[in-house]
C-alpha cells in the first residue's frame, strides 16, 4: 500500500487509536483493584484521624481492625444487617468507646466530607476530620487543618435543655459548648460545614437518642 495515500494514513490512524485505547483500557482494569484498595485504606485512615489515631500507612489496616467495628442502623435507630442501611463505626480506644459518624456535604466549589467521633455519652465530640475537593486555599481549605478540626473536641451536639442542636461555626467566635470559631473569610464553607454536620447527624438521631447514656 502506498504510504502517501490518504487511505493509508486513515487506516494507520484508526489502528493506532484502537491499539492505544485497548492498552489504556487494559491498564485501567488492571489498576482497579489497587485503586479500590487505596481508597479503602484512605477511608480507614480518615476514620482513625477522627479518633485522634495517626498510624503509619503500613499500620493503618492493622490498627483499624483492632479498634473499629462497622455497624448499620435503620431509620428507627435499630441495628440491622443490611448494605443499604446507614453505616457508622464503633471504636474501642484507650479513652473508652467512641462512635464515628460519616459526613458528606457541598462546599463553595465542590464536595466536602469528613467524620465526627462522639464519646460514649453520644453528646460530647471526641474528634473531627474534614476534607474537601476544591475549597479555596487559605480560606475554605482550612477545614482540613488540625487548627480548625481540633476546636470540635469537647463540644456538644445537645444543648443544656437536651435538645439536638449539632455543632456550629460562629463567625463572631464560639460562645457556648455547641459552637466553634468560623474560618475568617470563608463564610460559605463554614456554613456548609454546619449544614453537613447537622443534616448527617440528624439521620442518626434515632440511634443516638436510643443509645445515649
């Protein structure tokens, strides 16, 4: 075949595209198990972070297996055996039993997520972990810093009259046990964190109220 003909160039291009697409598809398939495993390890690391435990990468799975048990609850707050039910995590730590609740929401520019751990009284926050996809560096992205997250420790999700109020950021500064300082210049992200925590914990409220001590 004449290599200068348009038909040759067309056929060569088609074959090249098919070969490259096939190789990329094969690589993607081969990498899927590793990617899934990495995501699983990252999730376990984040749950442990909410428990104030930060093992080396090689120790994450071992540490998690020793400390954490996953349970599922229905809308009435009953423990069930179902993949479709709400998931939460119960951890046996050297500071006692802790309950870890997954959080997810929408920030200014994209998804935000995290985990909030409560003490055995299911009222007092033990630890918090937050992350984001695309919040503004130096502003909304501060939710992923230890400085912001550490404020949640010791805060309450019920007020003094035993009403669920969650934990909220306050741009004027924390004034009670149910508030933390908002991030200066990041009002929308701070508000999004409020909404995320409150809406996600509300889903678990029947379980929390049944289990409180």
